[in-house]
């Protein structure tokens, strides 16, 4: 198992990485994994939509009713919003956090699935649910709270220091994008170590990672748009492939390979 000190040592001794090589490797790996990337998006979509519908249907129904009346009654909107108590808001926020934690577990599993495709190993659909266990969900829940806290702090600086806040948001994109692979390949590490390793790796390869994430996101969005929007479900997962290769080239899998190969196998 990797330790924080061993990961730090690998990061400090990391070789220079080539943007073009990683991007081309990502495309080649995507050709193998696109179907599972699509399944990942479907799972998250199916998990999120029902939750949002529960909260939005009453609002949409009220808008339809108001439009049929031919005028907008501001009192009706005020009455509707007043019906959302503090408890309702808290339940909504908790739901979002829970969905985010489950999504983080799915993303972590997807990185391990990418490892299998990269090493020509057999992949099963139930590999997605490897981290949906209490000991991993609790870590994912804390990681989500940390993510929200960090973005909240940076966002709070928008009013007094808009420029610095914007830079902070861009800066956080890289280390927070690395949370999933670091968690996925080192699930037994503590939450603080996972966060520390993600920021250490992010700081070491920030410019390269940021460029790859932005270019991959733009490419995935463009191709998805050309495929009438629905294509985004097929291309959205492409952005995770360059992040996988950055982790692979810097930290590697020597100490986790045996564990990864057991994904999908029943516990003994």
C-alpha cells in the first residue's frame, strides 16, 4: 500500500510529461472505455434526475398554472417559496452531498476500470460499485464536504477580491480533479492524506494537468454538441483519461496492481 511519504517521494522525483503523448494515449484508451464512460454518465444521471424532479415538479406545476391564468401573480410565488422551510432546504442540501459522495465513489471506481482497460484486463459492470461500501462512502462524504468548503472559501472572496477568487477557482480545478484517482488507487489512506497527495500532485503538474483538463473538456463538449447534445453522455468521461495518465506516470500502480485486479471478484 502506498503511504503519503512514498507518494511524496514519487511526486518529487516525477519525470517531465509530454502533453501530446498523454493526450494521444487518452484518445487510445477512450476507444476502449467509451462504453463504460457512457454507463458511468447514465448511472449518475439516473441517480440525480429523480431527486431533482421531486423538488422541481411543484415549481414547474405552479408556473404552468400561472401561465394558464394569463398573468403572473407574485403573491403566489412568494407563498410557494415560503413553503420551503429551513428543514426542506437542509434536506435538499444533504441530498446533494449524498449524491456527490456516491458520484465520487463511482468516479474512483471508473479510474480503476481505466486501469483494467489500460492493462487489457476483463471489466465487469459491477466494477462501478466497488466503493459503494460504508467505509469508502464515509471517506467520500468527508472529501465532498472538504471540496464544498474549499470552493465556498474561494467563492466568498469574489466580492472583495474578484481577481484572486477567480484565480483560486481555476487553481482548485486541478487538485480537486485528482481526488478521485488518488482515492480510487489508495482507498485505505486517510482522508487528510488523500487530500494532501492530491494537492501535492496537482501543484507538481498543475499547468500540464490544467491544460489537458481544459482541452479534453472542450473537445468532449464540441463532439457532444455535434452529436445533438445527447452525445455528451458518450464523450463526457473523456476528461478523466488524461488525469488517469498523469497519475499513472507520476505515482504509478506497482503497489496497488494486485488489489486492482481483484475488482469484481467476490470477497472471500
